[in-house]
C-alpha cells in the first residue's frame, strides 16, 4: 500500500509552480490533500485537474492564526510558501526577501509543531550555498561562509529556516526533512519580466521582438535546470525516505551555460535572435550544479524530463498567455 494512502497532507504554496505538481502527485497516490495559498504568485488553474479532490484555502500564511488552523489534524506538511523572485529584484530587496521568507517559515514551522504534525518538509533552496561552493555542490557547503551576494537576503532566510526546522526536530516530536531544490522551471512558472527566473525571462524577451536582447552577465555562467514536476516528485520521495534535519539536494549535474540556454530557447522558438551579454550586470554563481549522491541513494530517483522538452512546453505556455508586441518573423535568414 502507498505510504500516502489516506494520509492527511498540507501543502503550503500548493498553487505555485512546484506545489501544484506536488499536489497532483499526492492526490494520485491517495493522500487527503489540503492546499494553502494566497495566490500572490500561484494560480488556481494549476490545480484544475485535482481541484475536486482537495481542500483549498486562499489564506495569508503571514498570519500565524491561519497557519495554526490549516495545520490542525495534518500528518505531513510540505512548506513551499515563499516569496520567490528573479535576480533583478533580489539584489535590491535583500531586507524584504529576508523578512518575508523568515515570517513564512517560522509561522508554518511553529504552527505545525504546535499541532503535533508528525512529518514536516522544509523546502529550502540552492541559494543557501556560498559563491565559491564546490561544483557539483555537496550539502555540507550549505553552512559555510555566506550565501551568494545576489541572493543573500533570500539565502540567509532559507538558512535560518533550515536551522529552525532542525531545532524543532531536536526539541519536539515533529521530524523535519530539509530539501534544497536547484533551479526549477516549468510551464507553470510566471513570466512577469520584473520578477521571473532566467528561462521565462529569456522567453519573454525573445517574444517581445527585440534584437539583440540584453542578457545579464557574460553568458558563461553555468546552471542546471530541473523541471518542477521532477522537483515535486523528489520532494515527495524525500518526505518518505530522508533523515530528519539532514539537508538533501534535488537536482542533477548536467550543466548548461546561459549562452547555450539562450541558443536552445531561440532555436526552439524558431527565431535567429542575437544576444548582448552585459558583463557589467550581476550574474550570480559562476557555476551551480547539485551533488545528488545523497538524493539518489535515498530515493533511487533521477529527473526524467529532458530540458529541451520542458523548454518547449514552457514556450507553448507563454504563447497561450500573451501576445508578442510585433508579428514573429525570423529576423535573419537561417543558413
């Protein structure tokens, strides 16, 4: 029988990019799922396939009383509630990113422990790692030095959330699992140019019709990108198998440069667009990839959705959401 059969599970941030896929996985496996999301960045339409099978609460988790009510009677809590933005916003709003994310973490953790939740999944981030972290990055690097400067407010908040989850594990009956996803993307990402991540940002810029398009950094910075559906599945498996208060990466080690990513996206769209890489702008980590030894050992799982397929899906989602400013025509003849 499934571990999740008839299990009472709360997913905070469950209408978001990763949370909505996680909710679908849990419903499929027989869980009784409650979703709490104020829809500030998530969308109810992401849950349309399972909306009749869940209990949905459009509440603000910055209010501790709301957290306590929604945690009541739950056996497992996944805490995905977070303020998440792009590098442009993060680098100028460290205080807001730290304060907002600390509040969302401490409220949900405190409420879950107070309601005697048995298993808690604290969703952290790869942004806890320092700028000079080893690549691929093992979990042990997450407490060394300071988080990378462009995401320092967010990174410190997530480090503090990890530590708080660890303390509650030591001092209460609640077992807190800590997961660190690397660079999730999917068609359910949001495309606000002021707030979005790199893949939706590049898609948006190309469809706007500018040529060349401006991209921050040298283009040589490397990342791994993991489809949010794979990230969600990884979280679910770690909730079953990970040790309490022992952080685990979710990702893989197949890096791609931002320059290569831009070329992949423009080729998939079918436009020959040039890029201007502005090295005077921040670019974050020079390289970032997960050491997934612990994750694979615990779960036997590896991400299965190829980047090219996921990008094609994300482009299609963008096209259904908005129209380009100008008719899309190839800007140069293809050779």
